[in-house]
């Protein structure tokens, strides 16, 4: 529903790139989740601009305030959720300083300027793309941090990493990677050599005043069997929607994905067995941990494709609101590639989806 | 919401593979849509089993009845929608005849038997996969036919076709294809030579008692600018969810998709211009007709990846509901490849998404 | 959402008074509910027309079929719900026989003919009021029967009765009534003398070719504390919406209701105590079992006011679709008072609300 | 959905009585609504505590900030809505100063302390009732002000007034009142003599350290025919839910309401006629402007009953979280009667409902 996502754990975001601030209200937060303020702020810091040479050099602290929904648990002396909605606000710092009048009436290529202009009858905050700016995802990361704190209590873990930048691919399956190394480099790729290649390439792209795309892979471990709904709200369908709703995303696949198309059923099917601990397992996991739209207890993994950032430093042809030809000048400070900053966003949206389905699954029996 | 899809044009489906019947209630149908009963039945016929040698040989007529929501318009003598919900029912014909007791307690590999068993605490109609059967999509196709009748009145057209079967790809962009030829062959691929190759390969796969995957491409023309919502309900995010909710789907991409990842922004950006008729156009269409989640008036196009059918004719190892090792025998009549029958399903879901967003967009101004 | 009610236990109804049939799809049915077909049919029989001299003399069997969502539980040999949606259909029997052409273009006073005509741009099934007919409530009663079967397993009981017909009131509080006697008479009032008075008055009203209103009271026992949501979805707010959504309802009050207005806080407040079994109780129950929108474990009780039936047997002035003055003739077979047939409808809607909140409440903690 | 209300114009509130602040995100705001900041603040001022001798003497400025969703319209030099969500925040001023430790573990009679305690597993902000405080309605009034600004542009007007306080009733129908006088006195009753009586009675009740209930009546003029949905979302059902969701509300009736029960159909039916301007009118309006759940273009009117405030200045018996008997002392500054402050809340919720249905009705035809 427009700016709301989720059925039971449900986030509603608001805010524009250069307005007074961003915010989110999270409804359906289970009571009793321990709040770790440092963790929440750190998630925002992983997403914030200016964090490395391969991201935009704009500086924003992205400090988050929690206005409601938590209260001290006197037994433990820590703040916990109370089951009432959590409102979080991130005030924008320098919203007055920027001058965006040069694009007020121009439609930047492959941005949302034109589509917002048509949809909203010309009423539009054009500064930095307004609501269409990826700045909106700061609110998602804040909400996702709450979801992650809940999932931690359930021993469900979510880790995303960059598996492709431009045409540089990390081709190994996630099972052969050391995911504890993701945060060791600025591109968030767990293989140091590939990471280095990616960083060099992105840096060169930036120097060329251009931008490039990439892929973020994500792995969810510890997810119990049974999450997801039979028909429309299949677990992977919601994960797909959640990822496709992130700015600049062009594709989503899970398990064997597009490559599974060329496989035979006899190769692709995941045979069940019972392991030494009596747990149901599958010998392979082309299903990506989801069968019939419902988690089967194996690892869930998926990929999300990001296009090159639309803002480039070269001049481009376009039109203005009157349909007249104009030149859009390349200027400002922008990301040459979004994937390193997209990693926490992918994780946040995945956490929101999984927690929502976890709660929904509680109502399946009396 | 589980078995309901859509916000304003909203379908709710019910029914199992071998129960008494399938059904759908469509709410939010605009009043005044002219009902063409032959068109609706024909859409179901495009999806039904037994239609060609490359589909399952099961025979089901899939005759649909409309129980409500339409009434004769005495001015024109034709039935039209009245704005009240349309209930459609497709009774199953031979639901008693099948014997499924051999799988009652076994989990077929890469089917939903296990996940349903866990989720629903062991209460499960195992016959033909029950609710997890792709038979559920008959109800979607019936609902999609109503959506298509509405979109026809708006001159919005949706056409899907098979662009890959196994590793045989139709590599041309849709703009170089003659989409009027899709229905000319049983695989629903508009290039006759490629179609022939695909058919031969699928037929051979069937003879090998195996199955194979494929890709369905879809093109939407005539869609006005402005459809889609800013944050979570981006047009492509809902299209993605709708496609990923179809049985056996593993991936979704739109516009440049996964290939767009390796492009530079300077190549990928779609520059705007005003054409000779004063219409806003883009020189290229890597955006796939959607910018910032909102349609821009250009053609919308996307691809959906289908895995190989899980039911194969060879024996497979698995476990039963007690966790004990069993063999699942290959038997019955099943599709060697689903993509030819998936074409009308993809179109139906796309039609439902587009009509829903069309109606939602009417509320954007007073 | 229009023709859908509920968040987790969610019903969607369809059907017109004289179309092919009525139907409902119930989504979110917990798995494992034992299906008692006789009970379900009996609930419909309590609502059906022609059941006594004080209801319409139209005869409709209202036989319900279940098409999906149940399956035999082989352990017990009984049918149980499977967690997938239940579709129920009630085919109309004599939909062709009636001639409604005399009202095709007239707006009957205090009916929905005019408002539907305006809303749906003139597309309207005018036969018997079409979708606006109280016949739609048959589908609600069918769905409510499923909810009651679930609540029975939770020991939650719902009983409604007629507490007023015209100006004849049953003034005793429910705690002084023997609710096991409700079904002992045709008006469904547990006090035999008052019941007799009501029946005589309604019968006389019918002979006068007129109609009269009434009040249905409802008591819910065994409801655990904790159901209901803090802000908008207060338990009594949803009960109120559910009751007000029934045809002909004009008012709703719970606990002390409108009479509570003239009480002082010192009289109205319900003091807590712990009873001999260690249960939390209140000394009085002006709260009607709900505090802050959440059930407190005491009995829930409320009243629903029904207006006189709009169809009367006398001629009335009105206008037609052109705005011209016409006479609407009194003819046909109609209820002189709806409350006896409304009793099972009130119970059905209450059951749906309570079960929905019961399921929602399961997601409040991890 | 818990803390969200509305389908297309949709508000989500957050915040506790003594937390950092209250907030609301409004989604689905039509683009192009002119923002009048003074009007919005004034609506909050009409609701705020400390406004007269018959309200609580607590002082809170209730200053509202708009963080998003509006932008300057350069053509007119005024701020207008942009169609993106509006986030509003009201920071609490003295949240640290209050000492509520005396009620931390006690359940105040007829408050929500006990039900929240049970529902949320003991995690609860007890200060001033936390989320259950009527302070939450400040966020509703802020959102309602936006709805009113939109309705103003459509010439739809909403006016509420106090029609009963304790047993003092204003018995005249609204058609005989001068509604421009509502704001002339502190009780917001348009008849000065009755107002005076009410004020004296409430003031005396306050001196008696007690509280009393009341009724707020509301009239909506200028509402076009066609708003409301056939089955569950009848216009009066949503108005009822919206009113019943306000703190302390015990009952709702519209049109003839509970009094309509004792009327005959021949008296109650509203005959249609066409007036001299060609408009469809009804001779009487027992329907309260709504037929079959859909507005008919006549005035809409309804009543909402409020119970006496639960906080009284006398000692009361109760129990604590261990079930042990305690005394709850009467202290603090509280309203002796809420109805004067409830007037803007009733208007706000009515405005939200009407605007939502106005937008929903746009999707009824293509």
C-alpha cells in the first residue's frame, strides 16, 4: 500500500531528500524486543553517504531518534519494545544549503522527475529527486534494524554482500565464501582479491564521470520451515517485491534463478533426507530454501540486480516540463556505484519480510 | 494477503487440484465493463492441460461459470459488470477418480508437500499437490480475463511469449518480433524456427521422462504514464511479485534487467525527447517503461524464469512424514515444460497488476 | 475493503439476491478445525426466509456447498480444515421466476436503489435489490459458522437474542436471563411472555401491511483477555463496524452504552478484584468486557439497533431514474420485522470478529 | 490495521502520553491541497488540554511540525501537498517531569492498564496510560486537519457539537440549530442556555472530584451521493468504527438511530422527490443521508456516546500486577468531562472517513 510495507510487522515511511527529515512508523512490533541503540545507529552508518571513496562524498550523519514504542524494562534495566508503534525520525541536516533550481523544470534522464511530474499533476519537490531519492531507504534501514533485533532473538541471521560490480563477478556459491569478511572492505565483497578489482574499477568509473551497476547477494540462515503463504504471498514473491522496491533494482532471482531454466528436473530437484540429528535436509538446494512459496528450513539465498546510477557527471540531452529540448548538466556529488551502500538496505528489507512472515505464521493454527 | 491479490482490483482465489472446484471472487471490478464470455473461456482454454503434445495429457475442460457481478445492460443488450464482486467457479471433473494414496505420506522432491505438512501441522490435501498445484492458476486466468476486458476498453494491450526453453533462446528484442504470431505454434514463440527447435527439444525431454525450464517474456503497450507508487508499490515491484507468485517461477527482471548491471550510466540512461506528435518519448528504453517505479508511457517489458517441473517420470529418493527414507516413483501425466501454458498466466497476472494501478492512480488528485 | 472483512480470518462475499448464487471465500482459516456440516447448514436454516409467520413467506432452502479448504483427517475419519481458503456457494433456486421489471427504473424509498444507481453509473441488478439485498448475509452466516466451529474449540461462546421489537423491550440485563431459551420461540427472545407480546405485535404489523424495527443483544462468554488493538482496531470498534455493516442497522452500543453517558465516573468504573480461583474479575461490568479497546476476560455484551424494513405493502411516492414522480406499489412477500432472522447474522459477524482478533493476538510477542 | 486507519487516505499514528512525542504519517494525500498552517494548528488548539475550566488544567502547547509531503507551489507562492506522505510530529514538552511510579504496578479501574499488561506480556509504558491515553488523538486531529483542507476544496463541511452532558440533553434536531454558534462557548454546544447548564453541571462534578459522560453530535453537509461500499465498508459502518475507536466511546447511531427501532416502516421511509433545481431530495431524512451504506446526497448526521472519564479524584479499590488488593489514589489534573475536547476529534475522524471514501469512489468506473 504505497508507502507501507508488510502485513503484521508493517513499516510506513515518509520524507524527501531535502525536506525537513525522514521518518518511519513501525507497527506490529512484538513486545519484549531488547533495543540496542548502537546497533541501530550502526546499520544507518553502513548505509550513509560519504563512507568511502567509492560512494558519494556528501556528508550526512543520519542520526536516528526513536520517539515511541520502547520503554525501560525495570527487571533488566534495558529498553524494550512494548508492542506499540515505534516512530523513528532522521532530521536532514543541510536541507537549505543546496541549490536545485537548475533542475526544477528539467527531466533528468532515467530519473523519476518526469513520471512524478505526470502522476502528481506537476506538484513535486524536485530537490535531489524528492521522494524518489534513495535517501528514503534510510528509513527502511532504521526499521530493518528493529526487525534484525527481533530475528536475532530467534537465531535467524541475514547477510548480504556484493557479488558483482559491472562485469566483475564473484562466481563462487555462498557456501564457499567466508561471510564474516564482508565488512572487511569498502565494497562489501567477502573475497579480498575480487573486492580489490571491483574497487579499482568503480574508482576508475568515477574518474570517468560515469556510473556502473552491480549485484547484491543475500543469504538467510536459521529460518524455520513454514514461513510464506500458498498463493500470492509466497515467501520469494514478497522477497522479490521487497528487493524490487529498492531504488535502481532491475531484477531478482532466488535459488537456481535464471540459470535454473536450462536445467533438467532430474538435476534440479532437491532430494530430501534426514540428517544424523533427525533434521530434514535436502541434498542440494536449487530451491533456495523455499518450496511452494514456503521456507523449508534450508538456507534461503537470492540475488538482486542494480542498474548504473542515473546521475552522471556528463551533459545529457533531455526535455523540460514544456517538452522543450534542454541539456542536463552533470554536477554534484553522487555515487559511482550503489551496491556497497545497498548491502544494508537489502538486509533490512529481507529482515522485514522474514519477521513479517514469522509473525503471520503464528496464526496458522489455533 | 495470502490468497488475495491487489489493492482496488482485487482477486481472492480458492480451490485444490482434486477438490470439488476452483473459484475466484474479484472485488473492485469497475462498473460498465462489457463481458465477452467466449473471450473468458478462451483464456482458460489457452491454459488448460491436454492442449498439445508438449503439455500434460490430462484432459480438463476448465469450464468457467460466472455467478454474480454482471447484469444485462438493456440499452445495448449485452451483459456488463455492475461494480459488485464477480464470483467465478470452475468445477473439477474427475476429482474422485485419481488414486493418490501412494504419495499421501511421502514428500516429493522440490514439491510443496513437506513445507505444507510443516506449516499446516499435518492437515493437507495431498492429492495432486492440493492447493500448491498450478491448477490454482486457472482461477487467476479467469480473473485476468476480466482485467483484460477492462484494459481493452483503455487500449492497453498485454502479450506474452516464450523466449527461452532449456538453453534454446530467442535472442532478438521484442521490437524485432512479430507478436501477432505468438499463437501460431504450440510453444507460443513468435519465431517459427526457434519455436520448432524448442518443441523438438521439449518433446525429447518428455521422452527422456524428464522436464526442463524456460522463460516467458511479456510486453505491455498503451499503458499511460503515471501508474505505480513511489516507495514499496513500485510498478515493477508489483509486477515482480505477481510473476514470482506463479508456480515454478525463480526469477524476474524488467527493462535491461540483470544485463543492465554491466552497463555504464552513460549507456543505460534513456534520454527524453518530444516526438513529432508532441508526445514525450525516450530514445532508448533500458528503463523498461518504468522510472522511479512509475510508468513513463513507453512499452513495459519484462522476463519471468520458470524452473523445470518437479514431477519427473524417474524414481527419486526422499523421506516420508516420519522422516524415513522412501522412493518416490515417477508416474502419471505431467508437463515436460510449463512455459507454453504459462503464457496466459503471465498475461493474466500482468493485466491484474496494471488494472489495479490504473484504478489506484485515479485517487492521486481530488 | 469493500466485500472483504477481517485481517487474518478474512471473508470475501459475492452474489446478488436474484443472480445465480451467493458465495464466500474464507481465507486465513486455521488448520485442524473439525467441520460439522449439520451445524453449518443449521446456522443457515436459522437465517433463511419462510421459517415462521413473522418472517417473509418466500421459500429458499439455502443449501450450502463447500468447494475447498477441507480434507479428511485419516486419524479421526472426520473432515478438518487444511489452512487453505474455504470456498462456499449457495445457489439461488428460483432466480428466473421473479418479475422485477416494475421496479427496474424506480427508486424505492429508503432502499439502496438510488445510491447504487448513482454510484455505479446506472449499471445495476435491480431484482430484489441485487447486491444490497440482505440475502448477502447468508454468505456471512456460512462463514460465521466456520468461525464458530473454531471458537468452540477455544470454549468461546456467542449468543444473540431479540431484546426489543418496536417499543416492546426486554429490560432485564442478560445476567438475569436464561439464554438457553432463545431458540424456544420464533422471535428468539429468552423471556416467553415478552416473546409472545413481540410476536403478536409483529404479526399485527404485518396485517397492517407495515413493518417495524427492533434490537438484537449479544453476549460473548469465555473470551480471553488481550483481544483487540490499541488505536483504531479496538475490539468494540470492529464489533461496531461488523454490526453496522449488516443491512438495516442504525446503531450500536456496548457495555453501558448510551445510558453510560449520564453516569458518574465513581459509579461507572469497574473495580478489579481477584476471585477465589485467582482470576482477575471486575465487581461491575459497565465496560462490557472491553477496556482500552482490549478484552479484559469478563463477558462482552452489546446491542444492535435495526430499523423497520423498507419494503412495505402500501403505495409510496418516489421518483424514477429520470427524476420523474412515480408510485412504488406495495407487493411481494417480505419480512415485517427482521430481528428474529438477524440473530444468527449478529452471532456470525461477532464470531468472525472474535476469531480474527484471537489470531491477530498471537503475533503480539515473538 | 492496528495503528493505521483508512484505505486510500490512510493515517498511521504513534506515540505515548509521556514519551518523546506523538506522530502521524498520512499516506494517499491527494496532490495539490493547499496547506494552511494556522488552520492545522488551530485544530490542535481546539483539542489541547488546559483550554477552559471544564477541561484538565495540564498545559501542553501541542505544536505540530510537518516534516514531509508538502512543497512550495511556485505559481501561487503557497505550500501544497505533493502526493507523497505527510509526516507530522508533536513533541511532548514535559515528559520527564511527571512521577508515575505510584501506578507502575497498579491497575486503575476502567483504564487499559490491565488489558495492556496482559496483551503485551507485561511490557508497558504506564506513565499517563502510555499508548492508551487520549493524547494519541492529537495525531488524529493533525491528520484530520489535512483531510478537512481537502474536503474544503470539495465544499464538504463537517461540524460537531455537544448534544448531551450527563443527563442534560439538547433535544432539538440539528436542523433547528445555529451551528455557527458552536465555538461560542467552552462546552461547544450551539444553544447558549443549555450550554450554560452543562458547564455548571460539569464544573460542579469536577468540584465533587467526579467525572461525567456526554454525547457529541456531528453533521456533514455537501457530501455527494455515491460514497460508501456495498457490503462491509458501508459508509455508516466506517463512521461507526472511526467514532468507536476514539477513547471513551461507548455507542454510535446515525439517522434515526436507536429511536428508529420503534417506528413503523410507513413513518420511517424517506420518500424521494426532485426539487425545483432538479436535485434528488428526500422529504424526511431518517436515513441520515446514507442508504444501503452509500451516501444519498442528503445531510449525514450521527451521534457518539462518551462514558465518564475513568480517572477520578477519589480513592478506588483495585489490584496490582501480582493480583493483590491495592488502593488507587485520586490525584493529578484530569478532565471532568471529555466532550468539549472530543468535538474536534469527532470532526477529524469524520473528515478522514469521508475523504477516504471520496477517493475510493473515484475507482468505481474506468
